[in-house]
C-alpha cells in the first residue's frame, strides 16, 4: 500500500504503537483499493505470529488514513545487518517455527502473502516473530485465478513467477520461506539477483536447470520459451550449506526450494519435519537475546531490491526523531454503513 510507518504513542494508554499511513491513490469512493485489501486481509488473519491491528485512524477529510498496529522493535533484515554473530541453530529453529505457524495460518484462511522476506518479518524483545506488510496479499480459491506474476521481491521470488506463470497459489510463499531459512543461517540473501534473468541463472546454477522430468510443464512457461539458459545438470546447493545444516536440515531446505510447485512442501507439513525435533532443539522465544531497538540505532543504508509494482516493502519504522513522534488522541471507528459489509477486528469495526 505504499505506506510510511511511524513510531507513535497513544496518549490514552502511553503505549508505543506503529502507525502506517496509507497512500491515497486508486481510490474507491474516497478509499484506496489497495488499502481496503490490506486492512481486510489483516483483520481476517489475526494470529500471534502476524502483526496485530489495533484500529484504523482517519483524518477529518479522509485525506489521512492510518493503520494502528502493535509496535515491534526489529525487522529481521535490519537486525541481521547489525548483529555481530549469526543466530544459533536453536534460535533459527524457533524463528522458522514461528514463521511457518504464521504462514500456515494465512494459508488456512485462504490468503497468500506474496511478499515474504526478511524486511517484512518483525521480531519483538520477547522473541516473538510477526509477519508484516500485507499490501500484496490476496485471497485465493479453487479453481485458481489468474494473477500478475510480478509479485514477491526479486530475491525471494519463486521460479514459476520468474518464468511468467499466472496461475499460482500458496507454494510461492514456501519458496520465499526457503530463501528466508537460508538467510537466517548465513546472514545474507541466498540469491541476490540484479534482474529476473540474473535471479534465474543464480537459482539454476545451484539447483540445476529444471527439466520436464522434475517439473512437468516447465518448458511451456513463457520465460523458458523466450530465453535460453545454460545447462546445469546437478543440484549443488549442499556445498553451500555443509557447515550450517545437518542432512535433515538440508532436506527441509530442499523441500522449500523444490522447482515443481505441486511437490513443494506446505507450511503444515514443514512444522512436522524431523529437523525441528533433532538436537539442538528450538529455544523458548523468551530466551532470545535482546538487541537495541531499531529506533536506538544509527541508520544504515544497504542495497536491497525494490519491491514489485503494486506493493512495496514493509516501510522501516522511523526511529527516535522527535519530529517523527506522533501523539495520538486515541482512535475511532471507520464506517460506511451504506455498503453494509463489515469486518471486525480487535478493538474496532470497519465497514465498507
């Protein structure tokens, strides 16, 4: 939804919250369509591992609209950029379990996130991971609808999307989860491509160039018809993770990064994988170390791919600046009763 996220304080409760200002464009009767989608999706997907929406705050002329969410201290991308040591394996497992629980909840509620990446994952001082930024999320059903393939930030985009498929579903989120898993281990993006072609070449070099034998129908995808790729006959990804993962852990990573989306592991199946029950075990979230909140750290600018058109990356919480601290006088209900359709959430109701 192209929004900017501010750190704000609720004057009634003195609680710090995140305040996402929505960009007013492509409006439908005065309200932006992408914002309606994001709000509606968030209200349908409340879960401890998904960012919590408190209320909607609207300016007097409907020119300023904010989603009020729980403030969470870190986004994973920024946190990993400042960490001196990588995560311990028990910490990685805890992060992955929480991510998979959040993704499983979305998929159980017929929602595809479509932009999972480390900058869209938040981590609290209590070790709780939350999925954020639902600006690209969509509901799905059966039969599958046609969607734009230009979703998911490039480094986390599944090969079927890169090759131009228009009918896709939840497996695209699990590919992103696999890329995030690898990033938790190495503290750097798995395939930081500079373009769609470069991204595909990087993937093919590590996983082998896909064939009809392992991915039926791949030769008919638009990208495979238009481009000629180098032949890489073998999956050599194990060489990059020999010191990081057991055979079980690499087996799970491979299941996330399976070419054929119909054979890719689901979030529910992943949670039952033996990797999470072997030593070292996942730690309790409360045992996570604490790091300075992002608002207490100097700003650090690093290169990162732009999110796809139609949705942007989860805007970074603006830290500490006095001029960015917004005092809230408490929220109120946003209603357009003429429409008669309502979606209720914690602490407020939204009608449109």
